[in-house]
C-alpha cells in the first residue's frame, strides 16, 4: 500500500509539473507572441517602405538621365535641321549637273571650267559648314553627308579631316539601309560598332536626318563611350545599368554588367511592364531591385539594377 501511495503521489506531482509547465509556456506565448507578430509585420512594413523609397530614388536617377540625354539629342536634331537648311549646303546639294562634275576625268573642256570652279567652291563651303557643325557639340564624333544623285559620301571626321567616297567604297555602310527605309525623321540607330578610317572600330550612336532632296541624308555619329561616361554613368555609377532599344537590343550597358547574361532576366521583365516602375527579383543568389523608365523620344527603356545583397 505504501508503494502504491508513493506511486500515486509521484504521478500527481508529475501532472502538476506538466500543468505548471504548460501554464508557463502559455503565459509566455500570450505575452511574447503579439509582440513577435507585431515585430514581424513591422519588419516587412519597414522593408516595403525602404524598398519603395529606394525604387523612387533610382527612378529619379533614371529620369534625370533620360532628360539629359533627350536634351542632347534634341539639340543634335535641331542643329541637323539647321545644317540641312544652310545656304551653302543647299547650294552644293542642288548644284546643276553635280554628278557630271564629280565624274570629270582627264582634260577638262574650257567651257566647263567656270561651272566646275563654282561647284568646287560650293563643295568647299559644305565641308566648312560640316566642320563647324561637328565642333558645335563635344559628343559629335563625325558627320557624313550622303548625296544619292552624285553617289557620293563626304565626311567631317574625328581627326579633323574631310574626305569623300563613292557610296560603295565608303568604309562605314551600316546606316545605308536605314536611309532607304526610314519612316520618321530623324531616326536614332541603336549603338553600333562602326568601322573607322583607315582602320579600327568605334562604338557610335548615329542620328540620321533626311534632307529635302530625294534620298539624301545627314548622318551624325555621336561618341557612345563619351555619352555613357559623361551622362549615363555620372548620375548612378555604383549600380548595373542598361539602356535597351525598342527592338530589344542593348544600346548602352555598364562595365560591371558586360558579359552578365543572367541579368537579362531582369531586363525582360522590365521591358514587358509599364512605362516606369520598380520590382525585386532573386538573382545570382541575392535580392535585386530593378527600376526602369522609358523615353518616348528615343523609344528606349533605361534599366537600373541595385544589389540588395
């Protein structure tokens, strides 16, 4: 009987301990859980606010970049229009029998000399006008004028030289198809790697302005590297940056993102969303904030990728 009583007492004490333990745990949970839940909600709320504010700041950077670049290209467009309307330029473009004087070889009949001298004077003035245009903006690398009736391309080059070529002999031909098919004026080509004279290559952003006559056009080549260094990267050099054309080609990209094909995941989402905004993605084992904004003038989408972790 004594053993039975001791066993019953032991069981009772154990039940009491379990009861008090449950009571303590329940009390602790009742006390701590609301605070814990509150802290979790507060954490996510603060994280959301920080994410939203960071996204707004990145969008502000992007829009400042877009505004600066649009101002530059609008200025180039206006100056190209003035160049096409310049009296010296029009005189050369519309000179009677210009193709004939370009094709003269060997002995020149005396009767042709006065008109030939006038033609050469008009060409010289056109070269001078193009040189002045090139010097009007630090971002202009070179200027071409394509005269379809003369099958002629004349240039004001980055080495301060003037040259002329038959179109089929010209070293840089990537702009020609755009001249034949352009529906709006001017046309901004995607950044391209263009051949240089007499050799080498350079990344250029070309603006094509069609003149009033036939398929004649002015091609203004801007130094893409200088634009990136002086405009795009200045405002936010620490993040990965992309500028993507309407056709999906990368026009500009930061050095840190070169060769980083995985980042295209972020680009594709940005390009299929609205005109501007921000969102987060998991990429390369970390969280990234993607901010994007579009330029109506250029048809380009500017994308900034900020690394949270």
